[in-house]
C-alpha cells in the first residue's frame, strides 16, 4: 500500500479465458501456480446488449470495436469493469438506482466513434461486471481482488459504478500494487462518514484509517459546504488531507489546480474517484444526490482528459450515476464522453 511495500501482491501469472452465453460472455480470471493449478477463480458475466444501428463500414462505433475476445486480453492496455450495485447507497439512506448505471453508460459509450482516440479500440477490453454478492462487504472484497488482478497484469482500469462505496475496493487495490499512490476524490461530498457498517458515504475514511491512502497524497476537490459536515471537514484537516471547496477551486482554475498537483507529485500511481454529483444538475440530472451547483460538463470532461494524459494513472472510477432520475439520457451521455475523453488523452 502507499508508503509501504506492496505486501500480498500476486506473483503468479494471470489466466483469462472466455465462455460465451447467448448474447453475453463470461470472463474467467484466476492465478496459475508453478505446477499449472488455477486458483482464485472469478467468473464475470456480462449480458449487456450492445446492439447498435446496422453497421456502416464508413462509420464504425466503439461497440463494434472494443474487444470482448479472449485472444485480445494480453494485448489490451485498458480494462473496463462495471459494478452494478447500490447497496451502499441504500445503507446511506440515499436514492437507489445506481445499480442500473453501468449498462446505461456502456450503451452511450458504445455509440460513440473512435475518431480522435489515442488508443486502438481493440486494445480496450470490456471485462463485464463484478458478480454481485449477498453483502456489500463481500462485494467489496471480490471487487478489490478483480481490480488488483487487472493491475498486476499491467492494465489500466476504468470502473463504472454503482455507488460511491466502490472507491474503497478500487483505491485499496491500487494502493496494494503501488508504493506512493496519489488519490483524488472529485465529489460534492467528503465521503468520510464514521458510520458502521460501510456505506456509500464511508469509503475515504476506510482508506485513510486502513493506511491505504497517505493523507498528504489525498486530494478532496469540489466539496460544497451546504451538503457537508464541519466535523468531517475537521477530520480531514486534522489528518492532513488536501481539501478544496468548489468555489475556491474554481477561483484558482479547476484544471490548473490539478495540473499543478500532478506536476508536484512524486506518486508512482494515481487513483481518480469521480462522483457524478460533483457536476451541476443541469448537466447531470441523473445522479443519486443531485446538486443545483457543481462543475460544468466541460470542466468534468477536462478532468478526465487530464487523468488520461498522466502515464501514472492506473485506476479511474465513476460513481453515483442514477438512471432512474435521468433526463433524456443526459447523464449517461456525459459519463460516456468523459470516458471517451480519458481514452483520447491516453498517455504511455
């Protein structure tokens, strides 16, 4: 984890194979030991319908190009993973529905074209969804194993939530695979609640208390005071985390602040947690906790491009898109364009 040796890092090769099932697919991920036994097997099934308009050979779409073929995994640079659950949102007494987001974001993303991407779409591998478990704790443990396995295999990972509790397995997985992780929480909320058990409002307290994030390398950006607690601001300040509210962030320049942070960081890996409720409701109405104020769509997309442009970026996640409160597909389309912009700026 950050600041310590990456204890427990998988040392055996990663096995990835496929079995097809109707219109979907099952991804089987495991480790192979020295004598060829397969262990720690995870099965991931993705039945999302990516049917597009009849293909035009002059107008290819990402749904026709992104790979789900086993032969392409080894050469893939980027793995796309969904986590269709909102158990943590329900525990936090929020508006459920984020479990439907990965499928909706994929549908919007796969209708986009590859023009301008910095990566061959065939080197993007859609790994389907985390198999949802009976409890949030079990789901987080499996989710962490999967992300960590992809990281150990040299991939960049894009995770589509789901509730904001995914930040705990995503960031802890990267912390266990790096020495000096820089972490961003781009969100209207701090998400450092002291609640037990875990929920969508607790992930960054879990990460800080668990030693996965070094406070001096943790940046809370875009919080809005009217939806946060003074006690939790004090907690972050006492820990030594870097905290910047939306108004001051804008005054200093949203992209300039992040560029300066990246330039001054000695991190060997970067985690980016994007909560869609950081965006104003006019641009992103379909979220678990809508806000009238927030980042504009252009600022949000620009941050994703910055994430892609830094070769140290290993995990980016998007949480709290809630299709049940969507207006004309606006939020899922913004999410899709954000992912596209990350890939258009991809470095390394």
